[in-house]
């Protein structure tokens, strides 16, 4: 250990120096308090042995300064005084001393005290090291605890979060892909919050929900008189999201003509409002998302190849819930707590059997479907524990399989949809919500399966 | 004047030390503690000059401390007197100069109590003890060296 000896008595200094040196430590000697303080800052000793009474800076003040200094490791302080009077020990301890010795310091006693000092400083160092490691580990595991509402520590989710962090460090246009209900918008929001644009706006648009002309106006804005009903100038989302992030969901639904305009906006960083002759500079980051196979759409000609490459500079695939069942319990707990808080109700738990049903299910509607299933359960549950009978019927039916799974599952899917429609009194909005799919998807499924909800 | 300072001037132990009748004790109070020198020699180990070096420092520093006390006395600076007395008492304890340590301790107590008028005779005594103490310390060191 490096030991700073501070004493204005040269005899004391010499004796302590010899004692410390013989024990294999490295002594640093100061003949007064101020010099000791300078040496302390220069040499960063492990132990300070200081006389109490010294001209200038005394031992107590030295103690206080050492304790107040922002050192990385703990410094053990032994105060030495000529007399052991009542009250000076508490005073020494209060100033930050760890030990107290009376002159003349017996070298053998000092040996014992320095052994204690060595053990304690080692212990402190190990603790500090352990804390550092724990902090590093915590930082490493932080993604597992979720970022910005992204719950889950499963390996697929950890990978997603790692990639989100990477994407957030740059300005690249990012494409989030994954099945419906996998949390693409949450991912986009997380990316925005993690990025340097976090103080800017985050705006979202569902490109699949709007007709082409309306979407164009929504994205780029319009000038007064540009079309019927354009009574005044209106900024589009590209302008409104300036300095922030624009999340374009269902990007695969954008028509090729509009894809070209979006492509220009991305490349030139400028837009032209509908009906306007002028262009305007925009500073916006695009995060796009789709649950469609864009490559296939490119092959089919529905998506321009240049647009495809421009929007998927960095792709993050959100895994389906069936591939991250390890997160299911954490997700379910999160939703149950969230829903209990919003309803001002006690938090309900899941019975073992109910949890097993959740774990066995394929979750075609992914997290959205899980949330809806739990919401359903909270409506019907009696008591504090959710039982299997409280869960939606599709989770309880034998041979539960995803409607989107490999076998196509037409009959089963039809049954699930009919069931949902029956439960909701024919409400397509509510049925879609319960199934964990969008209204558009439900509409398409109804059409494909020939189901008439009015019937 | 405290009993301790009076005893220090007279060169006798105080009652507090348990000697009711100094005349009944044939041994004069010890000037040095031989055990302290032995401890220092053990500490010095193979460094034969270690204790000798300490005594050299002691011989050099003691008159300086006493001179500083005289200056403080002239200024009527009880705090400085107390400080210097404390300092020399500490040095004395380290080298086993028990008589000087007692005298310096008495001086420190007088200064702490603000009894400036009681200090000159104690200071004189301390001054007078230096030579005898150094001689005794060197003698003890020599004997210790011979016996080891």
C-alpha cells in the first residue's frame, strides 16, 4: 500500500516511515498538513497516517478533505494524537478517520492497524470493482428489461433492442418488419427516443389506411386550392416532423407513384406540397414498417426496387410472439399491471393453467392479441386470479393453431373470426381488436373467407 | 501553578503517580525509558544508524523547540506555547525521553490553562533536561547495542 505519513515532528515521521517501509509498504512523508494534502492529491495513497495537531492544515481538516475528495478508491485514515482525551475520538470519526492512535505509536500496534487497513481497503476496492461490474452487467442487461415499453429479455428481443440502439446512433432510414402486432410502432418510438432526435416530434402515419391522394396530401401537405376541399395551405407530415421522426407504417401499401415522391423526399431532403410550385427543405428521419414481404412485392412490381433499397438501409425484424415465448410472462405481467392501473383495480394474476394455455398458444395476432386476450380475461374474471375459462375461446379450443401458420388453417381461422364476431355482436372493429389484427386485415380475411358479418 | 508543573520544576513525581512520600523512594525518577530505545532498535533492524539518526534529530530539534517556546512566551502567545510543548512532548515519548516528556506535558497543561506566569521555570527546567536526556539516551543506546 502507498501510505502517506503527515506529522510536523521529524522524529515521528522517521519512525513511522521506517515502520511502514519494513512492512513492505511505500511511505510518502509530509512535514505539515498542507504538504500532506498536496502529496495526497499527487500520489493518491491507500492509507493516511496523520498527526492531529499540525501547523496550518491540521489532521482533522486533512481528514475532511480526503473524505471530500472524489477519489475512486477508499482511503483508510489513521489519526494520531498525543493524548487520548474524552471527545477527541468521536471528533476524529466524525471528520472521517477510521482509526485512532496515541503517541508514541508502537510499531507493532501499527502493524496490526495497517493489516486492518489493508483488509478494509481491499474490501472496499473489491466492492467498488463488484459495483462497477454490476453496473456494467446492468447496462448490458438493460435491453432485457425493455426500452421505452419494449418488454422482454429473450434472445430474439435482445437482438431487436441491440439493433434499435444501433439504428438510433445513426440517421439511416430504418425498416421494421414483422407480423402484425409484433410492436413495430413501439420499436419506431423506441428508436426515436434513443436517437439524437428525441426532443423532436414523433409522428406516425398508416400508409395502408389512406387512399393515395389523401396520403400524398397527408405526407407532403398542400396549398390552398390544390384540390377540392383544400381551403387553406396545410403542412404535411414531412414538414411537421421536421427535426424528429416520421413513422410510415404499412409502407408496402404505398402506390408506386407515391413511392417515387417519398423516394425523392428521402434523397433530396426536400418536398413539394400538393399544388405547390416550390420545394421546401425537410429534416426528418424516416422509420418505415411493414408486415408484408417487400421483396415479393418488388418482384411483383408493386414496390419500386429503388424505393425498396432506399427504405431498408437498415432492417430490424420484430419476432413473432411464438418465437419469443420466454417473454410471454413478462409481457402478460406488464399488461395486467398496466390495465389494472388504468382501471384503478387490483392487479390480477394468472393461474398456472391459464399461463400454460398462454404458453401453448401460437399467437397469430402476436402481442396485440395477447393484450386483447388479457383484456378479455379481466372483463370476465371473478376473483383475483385469471383462470383458463376467463381466456378467449380460441386459446382453450383443442388443437389450437395459428390462422397464419403453415397449414393455412382456413376452417380454423374462419371459426375464430366467426367466434369473435359473435362475441362482439358483429362489430368488426371490436372483433379485429380482439383478434389482434387490423380492421383492414379483418376485412380482407372476411372477403377471402366469404364471411358476411351482417349475416 | 498546577501540582504537575510544580512537580516538574522540582523534578519529583506527583502524588497522582502514587508516590505519597518521595523521600521513601530511593530511586530517582528515570530520565529515559530504555525499553523505548530497545523498541526503536528492533524497528531499525539492520539499519544500525537508525536510532542514532533519531537521536541526532532529537538533539537538533529540542533546542529549536525550546527557543520557539521562549519566543512564544515573550509574545505571551499561550497557544503557540502549547503547540510547541505538545510537539516536543510527542518527540520525547517516541525516543523514550520520559523526564522531558513529563516536563513538556506540564508545560503544555500550563499553557492550555493560560498560566503564562507559571511557564518560565518549567521551560528552564526543560532546557536544563535536554543535555542530561541526550546523554542518557546515548548511554542507553550504547548499552543496548553492546547487549544485543
